[in-house]
C-alpha cells in the first residue's frame, strides 16, 4: 500500500494535477486514494526526500517546483553521467541493443511529427534511460531516473509552449545515436553536451521572470 500510494501521488504531481505551490493534506489524500493515513504518510515522506514536496509546521505540505539553480545543478549531473555512459558504450553495443534504440528513435519520429508532446516526452525519457540500461550500472540507472523525474514537469511545459523543441531534440538524439553506433566516443560526448546545453537553456528561459 505504501508503494501504491507513492506511485499514485507521484503521478498526480508529475501530471500537474497537483500543481507547484498547491497545498495538500494527509486527510484529503487518504480520502482521494481510499487509503488509511499510514501509507499516505510514508509516501509523503519519500516524496519529500526526493524534493517533490516540502513539509513544514508553518505551511503544511506544499508541492515544490525546481528553482533555476536546481535546474542548472540537475543538468550538470546529467552531463557528467550521460557523457560517461555514451563514451563507454561507443562501438561496444550489441546488435540487439542497436535495434532497440532504433525502434525508440522511429517511434519518437512518428510522435514528433504528430506533435504528441506527452507521448514524445515518454520516449525522450526512454531514449536517455536506455543508454544507462545498456551500460548496466545500477547506480547510474537509479540516479538518472531521479533526475529525469524531477525535470519531467518542466520539460513537458517546454514542449507545450515550444513544439519545435521536440523536432530539435529528436534530431539531436539521432546524431548522438549514430555517433555511438559508429564507435566515435568523442563525437558522442560532444553531441550529448550540446543536447543537454540546449535543453537546459530552454528550461531556464521558461522559468525566467
């Protein structure tokens, strides 16, 4: 029940059913999810530790959004992890792994052409997580999952307000994949850096006053 409560509340936050700045209460959440307060409290503690909510005696439970500094920090960590991953994978992928990545890119292309932002974002997340899965480092997989979850809502807003970014992001993904498949680690690293830099600028511009 604790895991179920956590998954449900996290989906409500990521979908912005619970928008940043909104106030929550254990009692109302228990009623909404038809659970006792015990799993709700456990889920809220976990969400607080992951930065999705803040709990204080003065304000209660508040849904959090990333600050400009936090966005920049997240991208710095992603750059360090993702450049390491693509360099290690360059020229070492199996045919099955290459085929799996090509399937993702083909699906991305179809969704981008339809400007299907939510579905495209899911495949965008999968594209980045697949590299980590192929490398097989469980700590990197876990860290990347946390980073992507924290950025999900803001990336979704960028896609909604600037659909052309979906096309640009897809083209950047294709170039990164081609470099890794070809075994050019240096080029793959440079393309990942450029891709993440472009994404960071889009997200930061959305948050500027």
